[in-house]
């Protein structure tokens, strides 16, 4: 598909995977609109290139409806909202915190889709960014698995109900994004190095790795109900 002049909306597009995707698609000639609830993040994301930014709270149906009404019709929707809420061993996991994890990722994804369908091109595309924790066991990640697994579970049904709209997901592994910002820098770098050493591709992932997969899912008009792992082989490592 030639994506030039097509409109792509990326919720959560002002940092990490979302921003890398926005830049890649803009370089390919797409008209890209990124959205975040942080005006500062929007300003930072749009200062380097031809990317339009909007402030919107994706947890608010009213905010989303206003946002879609402002921008009008578009061709592709990418949901790259991130949440690092819900980590911990299940025995001691704070379930109220996990509920908040659903509130910051699962429900906003559903709200964003439902409120945006009247504006999204009927035969365009919808892409979820989930995580490999949805279907690969990692100690301390049961909460993440629950949120991302719930999202991946509805991809096939949405592809069926919303056809000819194509509905897909990319499931990243460890990617160097602001997801890890709460770790002290030395601990973060040590974790990245340790993960790279035991991952089959021998490196930690970069946002651009996932952006390339998202661009392919948008551009390939024969792909729907597909979930692609972009994890450097982490799912293999987890089974060792």
C-alpha cells in the first residue's frame, strides 16, 4: 500500500513505540496525528517534523469524541497507550493497583475504538500495541499479562465484527521506552544488558523495531486478525 496522503491517528504517539511509528509513517508520506494527555509531550513530539499533535485523555469518552470531531475522518488508528501499573508476584499483588492498570490501558483502548469507528475508514486498519506478556509467562508479570491478554483476546472478534476494517496487534517484548523510567538509570542499564545477553537476538529492543511491524500491518491489506510478536525471541527464552 502506498500510504502517502493517508491519515494515521496514533493514541499514545508522543513517546516510545508510538512516536517511532509516527516518525516512520510521516517519512513515508502519511499525514500523522499523535495524541497524548500531556501538552508537554505533544509539543516535544511535534517539534522535529511534520507531525500534528493533539491533547486528549483517552480514558474519557467525551474527550475522545471531541478529539475525533476536531480531526475528522482518517484511514488508520494505532493504539500505543502504555501502562507500567500491575507488576509484582501474584501472591502479594495489589489488585486495586491492577484494576488501575486496566483503567489506564484496557478501557482506554476500547473507548478509543468505539468512539472512533464513525470517523475511521471502513476498510482502513486498527492496530493494537499489546505486549508479549499476554501469552508468555514471566515471573512478576501476571498483572501485565491479564491486561494485554484481554486486549489480544478481542482482536479476532473485532476483525470479524468490523470487517472490512482490518484489526491486528503487535506484541512487543523488552523495548527501550519510557516504560522503564521508574528504574534508576544504573539498574535500568544493567537490566537491558542482562536481558540482551539471554535473548536469542542478543540485544534489547528499540521502538523502531516495533514501528516497522506496525507500518507493515497498516500497509498489508491482506492481514487481519493477526498478532505479531516482536520480542527478539523472548517467548523462546521463557520456555528454556
